[in-house]
C-alpha cells in the first residue's frame, strides 16, 4: 500500500526514510516495519517490468493503436506529452 501511495500520489521515494513516516507506520501497525528505500526501488522496478509485459501482451493482440500528442510552448520551450 505504501508503494502504491508513493507512486499514485507522486510522492518522493525518500518518504520511507523520514523519521515521522516511520513513526506513523510503526505506531499504526506495531507488528510491521517500514520497507527500505532500496527495497522500495526494487519493488517499483519489478512492478514496472510486469506492467510493461502486460501492456506488450495486450498491444500485440491489437491491429491498430491510436495515440495523441499534446503540444504547447512554455518559456520558449516546446513540450510534447504522449498519451496512450
């Protein structure tokens, strides 16, 4: 749940290293420990690989795939966001 919260809320990975966060988890869940940042990163990479494999599997069954590109300029820079 911590991993999903960090990813979905775009929180910094070092959140798990903060003493107040550790206190929150150990107080709320006394029989649990907070995962290390190293383990968090390892889990995120593994989750990413599974997601990529799932997407490749799904997309391999599709004949056509439409994408869009959102483009704009800001501070004299050109920005493109690709969305699936």
